[in-house]
DNA sequence: TCAAAAGTGTTGTGTGTACACCCATGT
DNA sequence: ACATGGGTGTACACACAACACTTTTGA
C-alpha cells in the first residue's frame, strides 16, 4: 500500500456475514436465510450483505443484524475474514465475518418469522450451508466456546435478570456438556460479575429462583 | 450478499498488512518501512500491499512477507480487519492485518538492510506510525502475548535448536516481565512439546547449555 | 405429602508460585 | 580459583472436581 498506490489493481466485492446466536428452548440457535437465487439456490446461508462506502465494518455488520432481526445494541464481535478466490462462484467476494449474541427476550417480534425464508436452527442440527459458511460457523462456535471460558460473555444471551440455573443452562448448551451445579455457582460468583437482586422467578411447583443481574466488573486488572 | 447481488456497489481497495516479529539482541522487534510518498510521507508503516485477484488473503500476506524479508514458510496468522472510512486519506482502503513470527537466524541476509528504508524497531521504542498502524500493532502485540500463554507459540521466534534460557528470554521480552527459571522450565517441560537433544551450546566461560527442539504435540486433546 | 427445582460445603487433587544452592566450563 | 550462566527440588496457597442432602413452593 505504498508508493505504487493506484487504481490499477482490481478490487474485490466486500461483504459482512453475521452469525447470530441466541438461546431458544434451551438450545443454542443461529439465524439462517434460505437463498432464492442461483448460486446455492434453496440452500441456507448466514445473513450478510455488502459493506457500503462510508460505513465501518462493524456498522455494516450491525446494520445487517438489525435488518434481519430488528434489534440493535447487540453484542457484536469481528470473527475472521475470508477471501479464498473460489469461495463465491460469482466472482471475487471477500467477507468479514462477525458473530452476534442476542438475548432470547429481544426476539418476540421476530421469533415467528418462519413465514419468511428466515429460520432459527439449532447449531447441533444444521442444514447444509451455502458458500464457505460451514467454515465460518465452525470458527464462530469455537470462538464463542473459548470466550465463555475467559471472558464475560454469555450474559448477552440472557435477559437482564436471570437465574443461575438459566445461566448454567446457557453455558451447558454452548459447551455441549453438563456441569456441576455447586461448582458452577461457586465459580461464577467468585468472579464478582453478577449481583443478586431481591426478585425471584416463580415458575412451577417448586422453590422460586433468585434473579441476578450482570454487573460490569470494576476497573481491576484481570477480566475473568 | 443475496438476491440483490450486482456490481452496483462500490468496492474498496483491499490490502494486507503484516506485523513481522522477531527477536534480535534480546529484544522483541518488528519490521517497519519508511514511507517516501505523500500520505504520511517519511513516517514509518507496517509492511503491506494490495491483495491480487486469484490469491488467498494468506497468500497475499505471505507474498508481502517474503518480499520484505526474503523468507518463506513462516508462522503467519490473521489478526483482524480494519475498514474505518477515514483510515486512509486516499480513499476507501480495507486492510486485513496479519502477524508473522520469524526466527532470528532466518534474517542473516536481510538483517543489514538498513541501507534501505526498512528497519527493525524494538516494540518498546517505536516511532510514530502512519495510518491506523499503531492500532494494528497494539492489537497484534496483545494477541501475541495471549497466545504465548495458551498456545505453542514462541518457538517460531527461535532457531530449530535452542536453549531453555533462550526460550525463557523470548517469553520475557514478549511479556515484558521476568520469570522464575525453575518454574519456567518445569512448566515448559510439563507440556511435552520440547525434546532435549544431546547437543550443547558452548558460549563462554561457563557450563554449556543443552539444546532442545520443538516437537509437535501428539494428536491429544489439549494444546497448551 | 409429594414432586420438582433451588440452594448449599467439604475434601482431595493438581497447578502456580516463591525461593537458594551446586554444577560445568573458560580464563 | 574464580567468575559466569546452567541446572535442580520443596513447601505453601489456590483453583478445580467430585459428591448428597435440605429447602421452598404448587398441586
């Protein structure tokens, strides 16, 4: 990008793709769109679209996200960029992949958009995906799992107030393994990132569960 | 990237930038190029260049790397993509940043290219950088440090055969802190990723140091 | 009173950290 | 013999894993 800067170089089309995660029915789900045009017609794809001149990559991803789900102010993180020459049969298309975590209770409106060609799929039961979207998805899931261990991620998938059991279920569906209730609570509480409220969730014929909220950790050194 | 696919969207220029790390004189250094043309003329920049049609992003980064340093088969990892509208005053330029780790003993030829406008700088003593390259650099350093803790990175900065002290020095300059010799050795050896050779490095008037080599861990579960 | 989920502690095991001395060599 | 870096072990604190029973509610 130096002295020989010029317009003689051919430019790729630039898109963003967003893997949108949520928790529904105790399952980890992602939003997919069924294609209705020719390359990979009828196959399912991760939502995405062109980056417009004048916007940042993140803005493009946030715009795409809100177009598909109607929600804004969502946890959004850049994942990786994919640019292999053959990845789109229509030509040279480079995509910057993001992943988003959205709380199930933000989905009221859009939860029943199965009228359209948009659907939530369990990540453990996916259709074949168009383009290299299986690669993108796989990477996003690995990243999500990794972040769950070191970072304060996971709360973004839950309502503001949540029970510890709900949080544990969230971890369990993402990591796809069961955890010990006592150890889980001990660990989470030791991080000092959630605070108990004096509200309870009454749910059925059993003891009500206390609701907690996520609190940004103080400006200390370590995250965790 | 859907039904409305077309060429009506304006396309950005696409570049790769590569933060090239090495260890020299017990310091962590990166390669910078002094610009001789107008935007940011005379300032220093991370090496980079246009992605050519038909190559992968990684190939573009590897090409750029070998053009600058003359070395190939180097540890290369995609870092992040930067596309803020204002980042290049000449127009819309999106860059995919990579970082590379290269062993000091691969640098014989190029070590003295200070004849040119190319120079190795200690990461702790950098000039002002062009574009948003300070951001790229900062992120790459964070990533390098993080990987040092969970992944088998670090060996790429050393010759095939190295002493444990050299490895520890590598960790120390990257993390910018001193470490305990006994604990360091215990930890590294427990990972079973290095193997002792029966060669020694004779260095001065002191006991020779055993040389070790990195061995790919067996296909077990955990990395570390 | 029963079913169903919420909530709660202790113990053992392993991992990270702090710390000081002898060893092999060249001069 | 001495200076220089190479090489080694132990004790303590802390994090993680395994494990079972009581509590509160609605029906």
